[in-house]
C-alpha cells in the first residue's frame, strides 16, 4: 500500500464517519477496534492490513468496498528473498534420513556433537543465517547418521539433538518469512522429540510452530496450538518442572501476540498478566528450551502488544522499564524495532530512526533483511521530506 493511498483512505474513512455523525469511539466500537487504531488509520499512519477489516469498515460506513480499495491492494507483497533462506530450504530438502538408513556411516557420539548443536542456536539468536546454513549443511546429515549407527541406548539423546537442530532451523526460517519451510522444520522437530520420548522437547517444537503460525497470520492456529500445549504441560508444572513453566509462559506470550494482532487488546493484556506471574516464578537468567522466558521477555512482549493494538504511549512507557541485557541480541534488536514502530505511530521520525539504528548496530543482518523494517523505513521516508542523512543511509542499506 502506497503512503498516498494510505492517507487518502484515512481521509475517506474520516469523511464518511463524520457524514454518518459517528465519533471515533463509536466507529471503533462498531468495527471492534480501538480508538487509537481508528485515529491512526484516519491520519494515514497505520495501514488497514487485512481485507476483512476493510470490508467491515465499508459495511459500517455504508460505503461500497470498491471505493475504499480501488486505488491499491491492501497488502503489498514482496518477492525478494533474504540471505540464508534458500540454503536452509535446501537443508530441509536433502534426503539425509534415507541416505543414513541405507548407507549409515560412523559418526561422532552425542557429547562431541552437542557443542555444534549449541552453536546453531547461538547463530539463530544472533540472526547469522548464512553461517547457520553452512553449519546445518553438515550437521543434519551427521546427526541422521549418528542416530542410525549408535547403540539403541544412545539414540534418544541423539534424537533430542536432532529436534533442537530442527527447532533452530524452524525459528530462523520463520524470521526469514518462509512459513511453509519453517512448518516442515517444526514438524520434524516435534517428530524427533517424540521418538526421543521427551514431552518437553515436543512442547518446544510446538512453541516453534506457534511462530510459524504468527508469521503466516494464522491466529486461530496460534491460539489452538498454544492453548492445548499449555494445558497439557499443567501436570509437569504441578510436579515442579520449571522448564515446563517456561514453555507454558512462552506459549502464553504467543497467545498475547495473536490476540493483539486481532486487536483484542483486553485478551492480549490478560495473557500478558498471566505470563508475568509465571515469569516471576521462573526468574531471570534462564533460557529453557531457547524460550528466553522470564520477566524481561514478558516486558518486551508488553511493548510489542501495545504497538500492535495502536497504543504507542503505553509501548513507549513500558519500553523505558525493560532491562533487555539478559536477552539475546535478536530479542534486543526486536525491542528497538518495536519502539521505533511506536515512535512512527506518533510521527516522531528522528526518534524512530534512532531506534532502528540501535537495532541495526545489534543485529545488522536481521535488520537489513527484515520486511517489517523495510516497510517501516518506507513509511518514515514518506513522513520526512527531505529525509535526514541518517534515514536516507538506513533506507539505502535496507533496500528502500
């Protein structure tokens, strides 16, 4: 959606709202959105990013949908591929399990493979996707071989390592905007965990699947998978398993984000409140199953939820209280991006650019190849004319 169309759409919605004698609060109630959302759409600083929402607005205002959607599609698609995506898809495409089954070769034991598995997650958290691809190209077939050549009593441990590898692959592909491939990787992770007989590792795979559904905007599937997995973990939590609580907390945060994406602010904040209670019990300094779940991550998600429901003020206030020093570089960069989005909602261009430059300094590969960042920079360019040297340089680096 062009900024010109976005502004024109906002003006048209405001005009038709006033024609019908509705206040912003009344229109917000009729279309099940927040007043902040209506205000931002009318000012042209927020996109109507789903056709179903635009249809509801048109119906409420008694305006033909064709008049609102005539100038441009609601969602602009992009076909540009990010570095690392093709390589990770090829890792999933290889017939490594078949090769290992028919021609198993000797492989290192689990204790020698584990450092390489741990390194895969380090690269994932740092958004170093090209290096991750290079590592997995050798590690996945090695693990498949190790499973087939190891004695039966050691296979469960190797299946767990394979599950962790596929989780890292799924997490990276989800962030790279490859939901189909990320779903395959998550499914393989769940299957490997089941073969290992490890229910918590299975839940970790379902946690990764939740990010796939979020990226694909399948919010009903996010809610169903996260809810059922969280409920299943209840017995392990009652038994004192802290890792199960970390997973349940992470799943609850996914439910909060899904609700926010649907503009169900009250539900989203309820999930955040429950997650905050769990995080207090888990405490800081843990990273069970690479969830990074704890008080800092809950605070980070509060910012993200507030941005999604259009409450920029809440997002910026919450952002000042977040101590992200214990989180991964990927998470710290994401916080900076969400704060940049909040500033953009208030048309505070210089502040938004400063946050994006902060994010870029933390994880340059992620920021320069992130669709959300690219769209945000494009929006900032339309707000500031002429663009500052900092914004122009950032735009060049992200491809705007």
